[in-house]
C-alpha cells in the first residue's frame, strides 16, 4: 500500500524537483516508511512513490527500474498472487533480486507488455515509464479499490493517488458544477468526475497510455462479460466457499502484523472465520462500540470473536463525531455525504495501534444483495410489470438523494439554467445499465452499484480512512474470481422474496452459525439526523448559512426550509442536509 505520483510532459519540459517533492509529501500518510522518484527531466517524465512497507520490507523500495534503465514502475497496492507469478518467472529463467510483488510487475511487463495485467490478482494503481516506447502507462485495478487521478491540460499530465498531490503541484482548477450536480444525486461524486474541473479519475479496469502525440485509453477488464448460469445450491455453495477461502488465504500474505475489522455481521464474520482456518495464532480483530444500543454492534462482534478464538480489541467510542468531520473530508479530498466515514476512521485508528494490514468484508453487500434497499425496491407492488426503461429509471430514482426537480428547486436560477440540460441518469447511470442489459433485473441493480456506489463511495471509505492512519485494507470479496462468479449467479440466488444474500447466508451457516448468518443487518453509522434536530442544529445552521460556495449555488430560502422542516419533524432531510453540510465543510477546508 502506497501513494504514487508523477508527471508526463509531451513537450519534454521538466517539472521542478521541489514540486515533485511537494507531490510526494502530500501523500506521506499513505506511505510513511519510504519514498523514491524516477525522474528523467530531459524526457519530461517522473514516476514517484511513497511506501507503506508491507511485503519485503528491506527489498521493496520503489521505483523498480529495469536492468537497462529504460523502464521504471511504481504501484499503490498489493498483488496477492505474486508468489505464484514469481515462481513462474523463475521457472522461465528470470532472476528476481527481491521478494517484492512490485518487482514481479516489472519483470512481467518486460516480458509480456501491458497484457500482463490480466494475470494479476490484486488491488493496484500502477504507473510505468517506458522509454522504449517513449510512453507513460497509468493503470487502475479491476473495480477501483485503489484510486488514481489525472490532470491533462493537453501538454502536461499530472497524476497521483489523491487529489491533494495534484494540487500540491500547483494544479489550480475551478469547482466543477456538473460534478456537484451528480453529487446531489448520488451523495458522492461518481467517476470519472471529480470536484475539480480538469481533474478526472482513471476508470476502474482501465489503462491509459500517453505518448508525445496521443492518448490511448483501453478497458482491460469488463465485469459485464459474465453470463448468468443455473447452479444447484450444492454446486454454487462449493464454488462460493472455495473462491472466498482462497481469496482470503492469499490476502494473508504480509511481512507485518495483520488483523481484521469485525462487526459481527455476516460479511466480516465470514472473512474472520476463513482467516482462522489458515493461521496458527489467534486472528487480531477490531471493532468499536457505542453506548447507544441502537448503533452498537459490539456484542455480535464479541460473539464472533469467541467463536473463532480471536484476539479481540474493542473500544467504546464517542457517538457524536461531528467534530472529526473536517479531518475526514481532508483525507477524502472531495465531499461525501456518508456519515459512516467517521466511525470507519475511528476503528482504523484502533487497529493501527496493533497492525499494519486489515481484512474487511467490503463488497459482499453489492455482490450478493445485502442492503435493505434491494429488498424494499423489489418488494414494491408493480415492479415486475415495469418496462425495461421504467425499471431502470425507477431503480435510479430509488437510490437518488435529490430528484431532478428537487435539485432544480434548490439551485439559484442562474445555476439551474447552467445545469438544466444535464441528466445524471443519462450520463452517469444509463451507460452502466446498457452494459448490464443481459442480466436479470436484480443483477442489473447490483451491477450499477458495483460500478458507481462501490468505486465511488464504499471503497473510498476503507482506502482513505485506513491510509489516514497508514494501514492497508484488503477486501477478499473483491477478488476478481468472486466478482465474476457473483455475476454468473442469478439474482434469485441473492434476493429471494425478502431474504437478502439468500444462498450466501445458507452457505456460511456451518462456518459462522445461524445467529450470525441471519442476524438483522445493522448499518455502521451514527444518528446524524437526530443531532441535526437537537444538539447540533445551531452548528448545522451556521455551517450551511456561512458557506460561500453554498450561497453561490443554492437558494437560501430553500436551504432554510429544509432545516426548519427537519427540525420540527415535518420532514426527514437527514441525508440531504448531511450532503449539504459535507459540501460546506469541504469548501471551507479548501477555500472554495
């Protein structure tokens, strides 16, 4: 786990060394253990790395450079099948000088070119300077576990693992109104947009090649290529457990202490149960609890820890974490309306006292229909009778924060006029629905959330909150084999009547027990809506009313109406007010 950064100048202009150093320092929390830069000023290119040392502590210094000095490579992430790939290379006569997974990437690229990506099982963002082709490659992993941002003004390309690295290079962009428009729909800014004009994500499963005269973009992995199959439960269960067990096993590879986040939910309990099969010492597990029983999962986590003989660490945390929100948003670089980032940071801080790596259950809900929203939507009367277009729009509307008319009513007239022609459904959701048209409707909904919610918000959470305290989060459910298997599985294996994760829960009962498998899902969050009606109302009202950005964008009377109706209980605008507060706090921190 690291942070990467660098530049590519088509005119071969040098980026000053002090700017490169500033880019690296902006990512120091991602990699406090080591740093390195491969800078070729005469060619106008550099690739740099801030390293969190996990594998081959002594030998894993980056960048890795080819013996002839013509290829330099850096990565953020881990390649979990690097052991098997290294064995293959050695069998072919390739000398490996270290035990680092990053050296394996370099040697594979030397032999196979960019097609080597298909062989990787991992989470990664990679930059490759190839002087043989006079090209720079930027690569992002299959589903976007690791972030990678790029700013291209037509002459110079800047890239980095976080937006703050690009800003440290002097990139001064304007706030992107279209990104905010989509933010109000999704509660996060979906890729490829970012809060800044001219800065974009490299999309998941994609590589970008920069040469002096061109930019080439290729999608190297496409989840929609899967086709649904019929399974017996016995065959499905055997494949599911086999894939997940191996995905967990290879994610235990590390030369530093590791553990797991454990909430006592079905996902984290399953991962910890599988971890316990592959180790000879107790698994270190971590959770936080709350004094308010409505939000406290710690008793379930303790039950799971006892079941698997874990070395369990739990702390009761303060419930009201609003004071930490600005710090969270600094690490996020962008506004996110999801309140669960705050408790995720808190449990990350707890784990960081003991380990450098944690395994998590992220991805299980999106792959196997674990959220209440799936049950609620597909149980609606008349859903089955909707046309394909009506279904898509209806599902999109069900997950939207502000409906199109609500956004229009919120905007100041001049802002509404600028954004009137932009339909978040058409530009951000419809392309994914089109790719997934051959799936059944449950899988279409899940596919949309895999591409938008997972990469845009839910994977940002463990990456940024873990990196805030320099720990690495690993996600066995997002092994490529599991993602492809999940979308070969029909929707009815996931959502059956009102039963979410239908076959999944049935398959893991022998491992985690009936009680943990079938306990009611409890969201990892805090009661922001209650605070907004009571103790935190003055703070919220001041935060929203004094924000220069909000005043530029929104009608003051519309914001005030939401505040007052929420406070008096005539409406519940928790999510909407939370999103506006996050935007205001982000703008305050960034001077926007």
